[in-house]
């Protein structure tokens, strides 16, 4: 199986490497020369453009920042150049309308299309243990699952085109809220004289347990290795979390759903990102809640 992989950033870099590790031929492309060099070191072939990368591919995977990037790459590079009948899978987190619109364009042009955003963060991208939520025709799901296999712990069919993005937006609204709750709790525990390592152990085994506490602890030196242990470099940028929270609020407004905590989370991440920390990992919001934002390196 030949895979074209476009977008080799924090997530896509590890994901493309796992495709190559599984013995697949990977034609990789990114606008960043550093990202291309890393992909080459991990066994991928590199292309001079997205258009060139997709030409001989059975499966085209995109892992790009946001909706406008995906729309542009589909319209200008993938649809005019991909092999007839190829399977096009977008793994980026984007708005439901963009996901449906690129899938519609693709299907009209004779391709199979799926939206398959991921959950799990960069550690799971590197380890090949991501959770994929897929919006696709039921008949195409088995092919999508096979294509995503080397990058996945689990691949779940959410429904028709756009359903994967709907699931992702709801999941990330919950994640943003849970990370803020986790940071508030750690900041309060410290003020009450409770050691962060003690609180981690207790919360991990009590009803406050959640992924933000146990797998992505925002406190340096506590729990498994996380971006907190490297001054909040890499990981999941606060700007990306803010993007997802905005997508959730836009979707909620259109659907008439009440999401007051999601709105509050969006406001807090906008405040944090706007102070010069947009590229810090989203767990760095702890420093703002601790009143210790001055300890953080700006972007
Ligand atoms: P990133 O900014 O690290 O990577 C995006 C890459 O896309 C960059 O290397 C950039 O150079 C490249 N790019 C942009 N435009 C391009 C183009 N026209 N052609 C080729 N390459 C192009 O972002 P990331 O953290 O890897 O996230 C990617 C997507 O995954 C986002 O939609 C994000 O919301 C989602 N996501 C991220 C995480 C995480 O923990 N980082 C987790 C789940 C989902």
C-alpha cells in the first residue's frame, strides 16, 4: 500500500513514521524543511510538493492545522492529482462544514473520502496508539480502518461524512474543560499545602480521575512524562485547543445547544494565548491559574 502523507508536524511526523515502520511506502510532504528531514530519517520518501506526493498513492492522509489548510490542499493539490479511486483520509481537527465539503468534492471527483480526527496527543502519535473517530460511508469503513491500522489503538465508525469531526469537537470541548478543572485543582492543592505528587496519586485513584490528571498531568515532575516536564514545549498548542473550543462554540450556536463551560474554557484559552503563549502546550494554562505566568517562556 502506498501512502501519501501531507502535514508532518507534532502529530503527523510520528504518524507518518509509523506507516513507514509498518513497511508501507510513504511519500511525505510538508512546507517545513525540518519536518521533511525528520520524516526522511524515519523511513519516509519525501516529495517536492503535495501534488507530487499524491500522484501514485492508494491512500492520501492529511494532518494539517485547520479547515482552510485542508480545503486548499484538497482543492489545489489532492483532487486534481491523486490516482483515480484513491482513498482520501483527513485526520486534522476541522469544522464539520469543511469536512463535509472536501468529502463531497472528493466523492464527486471519483475518490473515496473519510474524516478521521484523532485523540491521544503526540505521545500516542509517536507510539501508534491513537484513537480515530471516523466519518465515512459504511462500505468504506473497512478500507479506512486498514489504512489507519499502524497508527491506531482503536478506530471507531462515528457515522457518515462529518461525524468524526462532530465527535472530535465534543471530545475536545470536554478535554479543554477537564484540563482547566485539573489545573485549578492542582493550583488549589498547592495553596492548601498539599504536595502535587500526593494529590496526583490520590486524584488518579479517586473520582476526580481523568485523562488530564493521569496521562497528561500539567505539573512538572509529577506523573508520566508530559510537556510540563519540558517547559510546555511541543504537545498540543494552546492555539490548537482554542481553535477546537471555537469550533465547538460555533457548532453549539448553530445547533442551539447550551455549552456554558465550553464558552468559559474558550474565554480562558483566548486570554492565555493572547498573552503570548499560543504555542505553549495547553496544560501550561496551569501557570496562569497559579499566578506564575512569568515563569513561562513566551512563543
Ligand atoms: P502542527 O502545527 O505541529 O503541524 C501541522 C503541519 O502542517 C506543520 O508541520 C505545517 O508546516 C504543515 N502544513 C501547513 N500547511 C501545509 C500545506 N499547505 N502543505 C503541507 N504541509 C502544511 O500541528 P499538530 O499539532 O501536528 O496538529 C495537526 C492537527 O491535528 C490539527 O488539526 C490539530 O488540531 C490536530 N490534533 C493535534 C493534537 C496534538 O496533541 N498536537 C492532538 C489531536 C489532534
